[in-house]
């Protein structure tokens, strides 16, 4: 990325994050967003501060960068420049390269439809799988990815996902929606999430917002509910909200015929079988000890079964993150996956029960996810043991203040925090409230509208 494009991208990101508030943006967050090395980001920030395009506030690890008040929000020219910069960065990233074995399968799947043998659902694909004995992924690869992606600290389930939630909402929503033909840009998605739902939302906006709400549900529900069929069905229901002609199809096992375009695979049309096999898939995934193998198993099998009227691939992508939430591993966002590569990976399973393409695509994109979210976590520093200890109390205090209008001292008093920890807890609470925004309020189970209302009132404490 040329130097000026990098400077422009940083200014645009700080303006976007800062919005109308006085909160600044840390260098670590900028580094994680742009995917650039920290020294490069630091040099750029020093240049921007020296030339007055950004203001530097604080000291040490508390340093943040803000847009000077006179500069206002980023102009449309700046927004266009950051789009170009991000596009350039994406184009320079290494593309997925199929192995010789995978290319041979691609050649077979590329033959004319009339020459390929029609096939329907084969339940043996699941029935013959024995958790912790069978493996769809090569066992060595599954173990390597687990070691690379897992949190090295013993923390409550969901901690990793909550820590990277702000970035995860953008990444997984946008990349998953893009695989469905969504036309919104990455910056459009960020602006949409900051604004929230509106009466003027088109189908693309609805798809993205549904993804966001589903991810928030996933991160909140899985640590307490686990990997269950009701969670999977709710994932589909949230993803397809306001996108299906018949609301009765939301979360329901389908009783309607489904055909998939450009394949000779015909899914089962027997509702009882669909319900039975979905139960088997979820039950077996729950038994798998390696979360990476469990994730892959859920991803390919939910898509292969097609248990719902629509949204099956979307549901499979988000459901694949359930094992990672439970095991505190880096989430899977399908970063940079192209529609054609994804379609081929699915076709290999649909028509030949061959996971070769799916394995290579999965490994390629999950390694990218691991690298990205590790940077996000590292930018936040090590785990705050005080924050972990009082996570529930912190959330309750924030809900009391933002949703019910309690004063800060009232909210803290009701929690009975020990005197020895009260000062640190109060500082931690104030910091969280300072950076609370509509696009990151889900971690505290706060409605977007109520959060915006509290912010519009001046963040009263």
C-alpha cells in the first residue's frame, strides 16, 4: 500500500470509529484493522500527528489518536481513498492455490451437467463418522490449527469471541454475505452497523444486519446452551429474518422441495430424515474433542443436508463457529474466500462426498482468521484478570446505567464489590462506558436503539 494511501486509510478509520464522540482510537486497533505491521503503523501515526491530521492524547499504553475538532468527519474523497487502499491491500494478499489432487477434482466437477451422475443425500456420510476415531480433516492438520488458534489462557467459554467481537461482527457478516452475492462494500457495512436498522433497509442491508445479530446471539448463547439443535435452528431463523416469503419457515425443518442450481445433487425431501440427521450431526459434533474438526464437521454437513428452506450455507458458516466459542479459539470468518472456490468446495461434498477442496479452502481461510484475530487480541494487551473476575458484574452495572438509567454509584453499590477492588472496578466501568457504541453493545446484551439513546443523552453517569 503506498504511503499516502496508508495515511488516508488511518485517518478515515479514526474518523469512522470516533464518530461524534470524543473517544480516540488506539494504535493496536488501527494495526488490527489495516493488517499492517506495528512499526509501519507507528511511523504513519507519528507523521499524522506531526502534520496535524491527527491529535495524540494520553501516555504509555493509554495513548489514543483523534481527529482534530476543526477537521470534522472524513470527506467522501477520503472514504473513496480508503476503499482504494483496502482494495489494493486485498489484491496483494496471496490467493488460494489448489493442490494437484484438488485440481483433478475441480476438472471432474467442471464437466457438463449432463455428463455427471445425479446423486441424492447419503446418510452414510454422517452415520459412518465416529467422533474422535473418524476425521474429515487430516488429524495432524486439525491438531496444528487447534494449537495455532487456541487461547493459551484458561478463561470462561466465549471470552476469546467477546474480545474480538467488534472485528468479528464486521468480518464474518461481510465475507459470509459476499458469498451470497451481497453488493455492499466493507465500508458500507461498517456505516450500516453504526446506524442500525431503518425502514429504508434493502435486501443486502437486511442480510448484513441479520448476520450481525446472529453472531451476537451465537457469542451470547453458546457458552450457556452449548452446541445444540435449538441453537442451530435459531441461527437460521435470525439469518433469514425478513428474507423469507413465509415466516413459518424461520428455524423450521423444511417440508418444501429444495433444488440447488448448477449441480446434479438433489437434497433429501423427507422432513423426518432431515430432522433426524440434523440431530445426529449436532450430537456428533458435540462429542468431537478437537474444536477445529468439530467446526469442519458442522460446516460441511449442515450445508450437505440442506435442512432448511433457505439460508443453509449461511447457517453452516456461522454454526461452524460454535466449537470455537466454547473452546476459546480464534473464530472462523471465511476471510477472502471467493464465490467460485466456495462453490467448488461444496460441490465436491454434494456430488462426490469428497472433502478435498473443502479441506484446502478451510485450512487456507482459517489460518488467515487465526492470524488476524491474534493481532486483535495482542493489540489489547494480556488478559485482565480483574476484568475476567468481574465480567458479569461489569455487564450488570452497564445494563443498569444504560438501559434502566441508574447512576453509576447506584449501579456499583448494588453489586457489593469488595472495598479492595472498588476503585479499580469503577475505573474499568467508566472506561467501558466511554467506548460503548451501538456497534459493540451486544456483549452487554443491550439493544442498539437503547444504547444510541443513552449516547445521545450525553452518556449520563
